[in-house]
C-alpha cells in the first residue's frame, strides 16, 4: 500500500492550498480517508476525514468552514482544500487510509492502517 501526498508549500496568511493524496494497493472505494497534521514539537492531530462514499465528512473544529475534504474514487485520490490559511495551520500534513467503523472514530490515529509520507505546509504571517 502506498499513499503519496502532494500540494504543500509556502503561502501567505489568508491564502489557499489544495493537498492531494493518491492511494494505491488497497481497495480505495471502501476505505475511509483522513488528513492529519503535525507541527514541530506537537503531537499529530486530526484535521478531516471522509467516508468511502463521500457522504460523511468530519473536521476538527479549528478548520471548519475553511477546509474541505473530498475524494475521487475513479482517481484513487483524496483532496484537502485549505482556504483562509492561518500561521497556526503550518505543519506537515499526512494522509491516511483505514477501515474506520464509524465517523465517531475518524479522529483516532489508531483507526488508520496506512499513512503517506507527509507534505509540508508553511504559512507566513
């Protein structure tokens, strides 16, 4: 299984980025997909997740209304559209794939079996 994340970079506060993650080696269409992030000196934290069908999404409170997660099952790709970026959004962003039982469990790192290598997001103030 491989997850290849891309799309990170340097952006000014208030700007936008779109992260992408291509998944290979597992049944994409039945997999829950999530994005997590880790800032220097901090623990990895949940950002957003989407169900296999795309009908259910969940976000951490700090990104609600600014970030949007989506998926394209035909392309085995999950996206994270990030708008109105703030300096506190700066982190390495990781995509993750798992057979998560319910949206209640989406924020739990242990629910995801496979992880990408991460892509750096830097936000200048």
